[in-house]
C-alpha cells in the first residue's frame, strides 16, 4: 500500500477551513505518514495571513512537528505567490520562517510591472469565474492571449528567480477559461505552457499534480493537464500528487492521480519533497 502524504495544505491561518491541529489529527487518523503545511504567504489581500500572524503560524507548525514526531512527519512550508512589484523575492520570508520547503504559484496577474493594489491584479483563481472575466476585461481589454502571456511570463520569472521546491498548479490559468476564450490545443497556448514545463526541467524542480479543480467541480482535469503530464513524462520531471487541501477531508481527494500516473508508467512519482 502506498504511503499517504500531502504537502499542499492550508489551514485557517489563511483560507483553510480548519486549524493546523485538526488537519494533523485527520491525517494521523487516516494513516498519513507525512503532512506539509503550505499556507498562503503574507500579502495585503484576502485569503493570505498577515505578516504579524506569520511567526505564530511557523511556531505552531514547529510545535506540532515536535508533538506528533512519533506519529507523522510534519513539514513547515509556504505557498509563495509571485506578484511583480509586491513579492518577487521569496528569500526573506524563507529565512524569517526557517521554512523547510516552498510551493511557487501564480494566482494574481498584473497588467503592468508596478501594481498599486489588488485592483491592479487579475485574480485567476477562486470560486467565481465572474471575477476572472471582470479582471480580464478591465485589465487586459478582454485580450485573453495577452492575459495568458502575462500569466506564463510571471510563472517563468518566479521559477527562474526563486526556484521553489515544488511548482504549484503551473497551468491554473485554464480553470475559469472553461474553453470560452481559448482552447488548450491552440498552438500559441501550447507553446507557452511547454516553455514553462521545459523551464521546470531545466531548473531541476518538482512539479505537483494538483487535484483540487476536479473535486471542487471547477475543472475536468488535473493541474497540469494530462497532455502536459505526458510531455513531462518524456522529460522525466519528478512529480508529487497534492490535493491542495483547504479542509481535512480534502486530504483524501487524490481523484485517481496515482492510478493515472501508474497507468502511463510515469517514471518519477515522489512521496516526499525531500529528494
């Protein structure tokens, strides 16, 4: 039987629905051998915790790590959000929190390199596609190709500058698109996505197979999608399955990811970021 692990895990320090301890207790009760916490990093926006909460988060994770050491391996991390002009260099937060690992993600896309606030950022995530649409038209004039290019430009800049331990949902720009503005088989889109995948390989990073879009009913595929996973297989990019858990029961929602990776004989499926 495969060991159960998850390293993309949120709590009520950010937009999660449970305490750190509740997440740990659920994981232990369901036979997990490892759990990594990756709260949204401090930013002046909703769904992230403030810099004043950061020390408390880190201290509580470390305390749980010591308390549960004989039952489960707990790791301290952050899901870092790359935002030009606001958070570009992850090193100070890593050093301040003495983090063990990071997940590098892009959720907010500015139309310029000097955004002044959240009104200057296209939020490509969240439960409401209407917010995606509003930002696309307000900031990019409805030009989906320009917006998607900006997303992947920021994704690549984040990877090159920070080299996170794990790359978070690298093609999440497709979630609220829903085949309305573009299709994933369009050459211009494939070229952008493949450039990012090749950069992940070049930098020697781990890429997650994120299942949250499926179990939340917002997307019909993993992030990255199966066509990209097939490309990653050829490049032998190591992958790690993550449920992007925001509630205890989310930890179990792997949605057939391990089975799919076994079916295609994926060469490097990791159970830990410690490689």
